[in-house]
């Protein structure tokens, strides 16, 4: 068990650029989640996957946000045309399956700074 | 809709003192409740969970929490705090397929 890994750990970009974050979940975990955390707030749910199927995406913040998990293993979160308000920590988590909802293993996060 | 409230933004305790962090939930049915800890530079880690049954649940690192339906609370406790417990603590309630987190309580431990 190598844990959930996220890359990059920190990304600084200029407004209007696109950014992509990668998450590698724990290998035997079927579910993968993306959360966003801003300063002084708790994690805010964005989307999740069951294997390669994205089962909930209505909470993605805008149509500039998209996520994929093409082979049911790693996932990417892309933000297009970044805005300063997108500056936040983006957290990935995985869980074994649907019977373990809430028992999430989190990565260390990818911090985005938009200048 | 599910939600949790953590009324204390920041708590300071002395090392060796007892600790109680408050959490109030809003949920129509029996909730699934969780406490997570976030240490600087580390990912959130599950401390303990409540699904059903015994209302006093034990977790890792010597933490426990008590579910009180009458008060809609799920407070986290530790009898003797260690300096390494300094961190941000989040209470969470499970929705259909995700967690709803509170805003967190930052714990400072003084010698």
C-alpha cells in the first residue's frame, strides 16, 4: 500500500492558462474522489468515479473543470482558462468500494496558485 | 441536506490536558459520521467513524467520539493531548456517495 499520490504538489500558473492534476489512488480501490479545499474551509466535494465511470459531476465548479479516469486507475483533473478564484488545494481520495463510503484515503494534495 | 457544523475555529490546550472538539450534524436519518485529522503537509487521515450501534466509538491515536442523537452531536475527545496532536480536525457526514466536511477546528498544543 503506497498510498494516494498526487502530482504536481504545487502549481503556479498565470490566469487564463490550463492546468492538469494527476492522482494515483491505492491500487485496489475502485472509487476515486476529487475535493477542493480553500483556506479556512473544509474539503468541498467536486466529483467521483467508480472504476472508470464518473458517477457524479454536478458539483464541479464550472464547465472549465473536467475530470477523467480513463482506465479506472489514475485520474486527472483539468481546469481550463484558470481564474484567480481557482487558487486552492485540490485533494484526491480513494476508497475500496461503495460499502466503505466515507472511509477515504487522501493524498497530500495539489496546491494551485493562479497569478 | 446533510451538513456539519464545527463551532470552534481554533482551540488551544496544554500538553497533557483533556480535549473535546465539537461537531453538530444535520441529517434526516441516522447519519454516518467521521472525524479526520490534517497535519501540516500531510493528507487527511481518518481518525474514527460512526455507522450504528455503540454510540461511543474508539479511533486511532487515543481518540474517541460519542454520538448523541438528542443533541445532534458527534464530539471528539482525548483524555491527554500530546504535542503531536496539533493539527486541523474535520468532522464529516456521509451523503449518498461523498462526504460533507465541516470547516475544521485548528488545535494548538502548548507545552
